[in-house]
């Protein structure tokens, strides 16, 4: 029988928190807001399952192009294509640059 390949396959080390960072993240992460045109880093928070982008986009930087409900649409350059990633604010971090 073929093994199932869900949305979190091959993410054992990618979506692992450090020992002292385990548990729920602060509520401020969920309440943060972003403006259109703002640069953000996609850092997946494994303790929040809702609004989690696909693991391929973990660590990439993109530009917020809009809102979709409580989530944000982020334009990300993946290879030669531009993709639109829908992610909730728990998985986004403001870019320092």
C-alpha cells in the first residue's frame, strides 16, 4: 500500500520548535497587521494549524498584495514563477529590510 502524502509530509525538522519555544505562541502574533506592499518573511508556526501555508514556502520573503478574510495574500517568487500564498498573520514576520 502506498504511503499517504499529506500537507505536512517531510517536515519533521522543518516544523520543529526549539525546546524552550514549545507550546502556543504569544497572542500578539495573531493580532499583528500588515499593509499592502509591505515585505514579510513566511515563517511557519507549527503550533497554529489554521492558515498554515505549504511547507515549500517556509523561509521565503514576499510582498503583501491583499487580504483574504483574516489571512493575507503574499506574492512570493518561487523559482521562475510568482506564486500567491495565503497565510494567516501567525505565520508571517515583518521583514527588517
